[in-house]
């Protein structure tokens, strides 16, 4: 138990750095003028893509716990989830301030022309409370409602996939590896729920 705790303590800084590396890499590319003809769009695209990748990574922690029989994976979930929020915030800020220069009139017109932006904003609006309430203090204050609130991550993941596929303009076919990964992760949740219900039913039948 102590060795597991030590492993988590020492590995978290390394994982923190790994999750930060994409942003550092983009910053270096921007500094060296290596982002191509449209740097702002490149930054928007990359931060959005990394936000979705890290979201999938956060969803992977519970299945890893089930598949390996080790609960240690859950101890990384909060940090990974907060990094998802970090990349989403960067994605939004770059979109508003670099791509559109905080021109709210132009942004308003863009939103009406491109509904996928509304889907992305909805996903962000749902994700923000999860980041705010991710601490143990909030978990204690909300009790069972904390679990209910944080289950919205599944809705957020589907909205993110929808937003991502719409941006690519080719639908799910253009991002099928991500769609497949998400399907496996959500399918594992369905399997877990079904297994619990079967277990409860078996206990009830034996009483």
C-alpha cells in the first residue's frame, strides 16, 4: 500500500509534465514562427484536439481500474480531468482573442453560421462545474450529488465528439479512431452498470 502511494507521489509530476508538453511545444512553435500560414487557426485546432485526447485519457482511468484490478489509476483522474479543462480554456481563449481579436460582433455572426461552436460552448459550460467541484471538499459538500454531477462527463464526451466531427466536416468517418476509443470506454461503463445490476439481482434472489 505504501509503495503504491509512493509510486503515485513520484509519478504525478512526470504525468503533469507530459500533459503540459503539447502546450509547451505549441508555444515553442509559435515563438519560432513554425505554425504555418494561419498560426491562430493552428493553435485553435491543436489545443482543441489535445483537449479531446486528454478527455479520453481521463475516461480511461476507470476502465483501467477494472481491467487491472488496481484502484491506483483513479488517483490520476482528477489531474487529467483538470488538464482537459485547461486545454479547453486555452482553445476558447485562442479562438476568441487570437483568431477573432475579441471582435464580439464578428464572433456573434460566426456562432450563427457555425452551430458546432454552440455544441463546443455547451460542452465547456458542462465541463466547468466539474473542474470547480473536483476537490475533496466539494465532494464532501455535495455528497451523492457530486457523483451525479460528475457523470455528466459522459454527455460532455459525446458533445466533444460531435463538435470535433462537425469541425472536420466529414462526420465520424474523419475521426473514427477517436470515435472508436470513446465507444469502447463508454461501452465499458455500460458493461459495469449491467454487471452491478446482475449482481444485485443475484443477491436479492438468494435472500
